C-alpha cells in the first residue's frame, strides 16, 4: 500500500503545481492586458494630437464652403456635421479603463 500512498501524494502535488501555474499564467495575462490598455491609450492620444490640426483645417474649409451654399444646402450640411460629431463625442465620453479592477 505504500506505493499507492506515494502515487496519491504525487497526483495531489501535480494537481497543486498545475493549479499554481494556471493562476500565475492568468495573473500574467491580466497584467499584460492592462499594459496593452495603457499603450493603446497613449497611442490614441498621440494620434489625436497628430490629427487635431487636420481636423481644424478641415472644419475651416467646410465652414468656408458652407458660407457659399444656398440656405437649404447650408442647413443640410450643418445637420450632417452635427450628426458626424456624435460618434466622436460618444467615444470621448467613454471611461478609459472600464474594468481595471478585474
């Protein structure tokens, strides 16, 4: 029977080691996910800063074009521009880290 006791102990130890490695792997994945989230935020800020002057220039040009349009077309362009702003406003309103605690 001592052989079965050793076998049983070996199986239990193997289970504990397997569970331990699994937990370490899961924790490492969480840390990596958070690191990637921070990197993506930094990238998004850099892109936003690079695109900001282009956005200002485009808005200035559309303003100039809008001023030359007939009234009905001007109102349509203004409405479309307002609708086009909604997705950006929604994205900017999102929290940067919705689940950093997990």
